[in-house]
C-alpha cells in the first residue's frame, strides 16, 4: 500500500466547515483514491511524532471500512475499469442495505469495501476533522504531502453546529457536557486570553462554540503558516468562486484540471430546495450567507465578541467588530 502514498493529500478543517465538500472536489479527480475520516476515534489522546506519520498514512490509506471507503458520491477513476466501478457500487449498496436486516445478517454492514482497482491509484486523499494542529507534524514529516486546510466564517460554522446539536445529530464529545466539542480544550484556550473557567461556563452557548472555533483553528493555522506544502482555503471564497478556487486547489495538489471535476463543481453548487444537513449538493452562495438571516443577532454578537482580536479575523471583512443594535 505504501506505493499508493506518492504525494498524499490531506484535507483538514473543523466540523461543519466544508471539509466534505472540499474533499469531494478533490475526490472527483479521476486519479484520486479517497478516504473519509479514517482517523475518527483513533488519535484524539495520542501525541503524534514524525516517525508515526508514514505508518498512520499507510494505515488510513488501507482503511476499507464502509465509513472511510464508501462516502458518496462516487466518481469514475483512472485506475478502475467500468465493470469494477459498477461492481463496487453494487457491493456498497448491499453493505448499506444490510443495516436494515435482522441480526446476524446486519453484521454485513461492517464488511470491508473492496477498492476494485486494476492498478494502484496515483494519489491518495485523506480527510480529517480531528487533526487540527497535529496537521503540522504530517506536513513537516512528509514534504511531498499536500495539506489543504479549510476555514469557515465562525458565525457560519457555529450556526451550523448549533443547529446540528439542536437536532441531536452529534454524539457528545465528553461525558457530562452538552457541547459536541472538546470543551476542556476550549476552556484551556480561552484561559490564555484571561477567561477563567467560571467566566467560560457563564458564557452563552454561541460564545462557547466560538472559543472552540478559535481553539481548533488558531493554533493549527499558526503552526502551518510558512510551510510550502500547505494551502489555507476560505470556505466563503470557495462558495463565491467555486471553479476558480477549485482550479487553484487542484493545481496546488499537482492535479490537472478535468471535466469530471468541472461537472461536479457545477452540480454541487446549484442545488435548489432544502439540501439536508449533511448534503454536499446545495446552493453554495446561499449556504455561505445563510447564518446572516438564520442566526439570532445575540448569537452573532456573542461570536463576534469572542473573535475580537483573533489573528484569523482578517479572512473576513468586519469579523471581530462587535455588532451594535
């Protein structure tokens, strides 16, 4: 499997920041083998050293569990014949349908998904919403690796996470808290700005989420700055000019532009109607701006107040300027 890790691509960002859409833009390239969050639940408490990187990348690339290897939509691939692609799609459908079967047939849903490759894929792309500042270890240890880190406007990301939490879409990060993020990490980060534990607990939920946004993104971006094999992407820029930005991202990853990606960009940004919470087919411009009309002004103000003075505020005009009414 190591031969498949020639110039691997790592897509990283906070939950609800557009990582899956960005990852699928890269996956739409015919030369890419994609793995969806193969690190889930395996690295949170573990320090990662440069010597760990080759092993972890190979382990994640080899992960054929349905969660990692069967994230739709699927795309034709240069390393896969048409019949192999069709057989694989049928197998994925059967594995997915097994979840509705009675036991023990239901166990079929845990079967590994075959890649059905005629030859090794030229590139492997791996998406993570957990690495954060640990991404630096991968970027430094694998200079040939290309890291794409996505940032979403904190109001947009916070509004999306709060919506998901209201709909009970998340497993709680830590027992004893109703926040679907690492609250302890957010508290430690806020303490660096003089926010005591007691003050943090007294904050509104929106403000707590905003501190989580800062705790995830600021250390990661600070550590990644200056590395030549890292590109930071703004979700709102990708939504406003998806093809132009996608062209730049693929060029950074040394992947030539292709009609398959162009078609996916068109289809995934012009959806009409309710796209659903986890959908990647949506009206991109409307999705980027939705928080402005759906997020209560008090929550917007709370997020803006937390972001005042953030070194990442320059990505969005007016961010950190507290709203007055």
